[in-house]
C-alpha cells in the first residue's frame, strides 16, 4: 500500500510539473536567408521541441500531416530551456506558416526518458505564424533600423509598433539594445519580449552587436540567441537590391581597461574580422549587388577613442575600396550625417542615428531612401542615395 501511494505521489508530482510547462519567450525569427530560417523560443523547464511547417495557403493547418523539424545537432535531439530550430531547403521569396511545440522532459536516465505535457503556440484558436524568406530578386524592399535602446521598451514600442510583415521586410538592431548582459533573461526583458509581441514572430531581426552587449557575465552567450549564417557577429546577407554588410566593432576602450576585468581581447578579434572582411567584399554576391549597405554600431570616424581608431585602421582601407553606398551607425546618442568628402579618410556617407529616432528605409534598384523618424513617427529628415554601381 505504501509503495502504491508513493508511486501515486510521484505520478501526481510529475503531472503537476508537466502542466506547468510554459513557453516563456518567443518565438522569433533569426538567421533568415533565401533558403533557411532559425526560429527561437524558450521554456521554463527542460523540454524537447519541434516546429511544424506548411506552405502559405487558406487551407487548414490540419489539412494534412506537416513535417516536423527538430534541433538535432550530430543526430541527437537537443533538450533544454533554449530552443533553436533551423529549417533548410526553403524557396526564396516564399511565404510559409509555422507553429511550435515543446514537450517537457521530466526525467532522463540513460536511455529512459519520462515526458510530461506539451506546451505550444495556440494551434486551435489562432492562425499559425508565418514568414517570408529573403529574395535577392525582389525589386523593392523596406526595413527599419533602431539602436541604443538600452532597455527602454517604451521607446522601442513607439518606434516599431506599426511594423508588420506586410510593410516591413526586416528589422536591424544596430547595437546597445541593453546596457549590460548579466543574465540571459535581460535579452527578453530588455527588448526582445517587446519585439516578439510587436513583430518578431513574423518579421526577421538582424543583429549588429554593440559595445554594451559585450559586457556582463551572460555576454558570451549572446550568440546563442542571435545566430547568423556564418557563426560570427560579422556577416553578410542579401535581400532585394541591397547586400548588407554587418560589422562588429567590439568594445570602445583598450582591452586592458579596468571595466573589462581582464576578459577583453577585441584587438585580436578585430584583426580576425579584418581578414574576413577582405574576402567578403570580393565575393560575387557583394560585387554584383546594386547597393551595398554597411551596418556598424561604432562609427569609424569622429573620435580618438581606442575602438574607433582600431576600426578606422583595420576596416576603413577595405571599405573605401568596396564601393559602400552608405554606412549606418549608432553609439554616439547624437545624430550626425557625414557626407562623402566631409572626412578625408572616408569615401562613402555615414549616417549616425541617435537613440530617440529610428530609420525607416526603402530601396529599389535605382535608389535608397532613408527617413529618420522620431518617437511619434514624424519624419525628422530624409536622405536619398542613388545607384552608382
């Protein structure tokens, strides 16, 4: 009798635990390409997760069995609280529907696993989430750029509350979205929960790391939440007429600065990035693009700080030869437009956005229009870049 009662108590304990499994953050889109996407979410307990994918259409998601995709590196399905599932083999410029599932892992001993209940997106009452892959052949695109939010969610909401997949192809976070990463949850409380609620389930976010994202004991795990197509915080991607070149300036002070507690090694990091950049700007996709837009949190000019000097020394000689049409920066919390020719060391325009305006950008194969808007959505100023290549 006692054994039966004990087993019953264990069963009840597992059942209650399983019922409490929750999807705590996400989902959101990362690493969007022409043929793949990574979808990320978190749960409050260890779980094995999957997503189901279907083509766009008016038919029910239940019209047939949908393919399940798992995170299974090296052939083993991953369990944990962070779930990152990459779907490959997609078609460019094509819309897909998806929904997510997580099944709690109550106990894992050897080859024996005890599972609990399943948490999921609302598969019964809500329509599935959807996204559209990138498309280099698309004739015109629209995107938004924000920077230096520093966990001011109210500003982020004012800037991006009207973003939908119908009016925006992608959103660029250009650094310093938080002030420090001591705990991974600050990614979500600082900005991503707001982004997910507004748009990030269906509009992809591309991240350019700022110097503040390098700080704090959780900073080394930032990449786990913002993966890219090459495993680095510097990378390229193409959508429509624009080849985007996303760079990472690292920290702004010398590696030996007391603020970094002997953990910084950004001089070597920027040298590695320089070697990558030399090859990236020679790639056929880069060379053939109608427009080349560089994204970098710390501007390469206008300061004698160590980080700026390193960026100028290591990146500018390559960028000056790369036919950059415009560089988008932040960091200074003050707006600046450095036109081509204003600085003898730079032969392309640099727009430094401040922390209380955002960039609303449209582009076709003839020109790029950049509208800088305030928190109310009012246009503060605008700039047009005509095709030169």
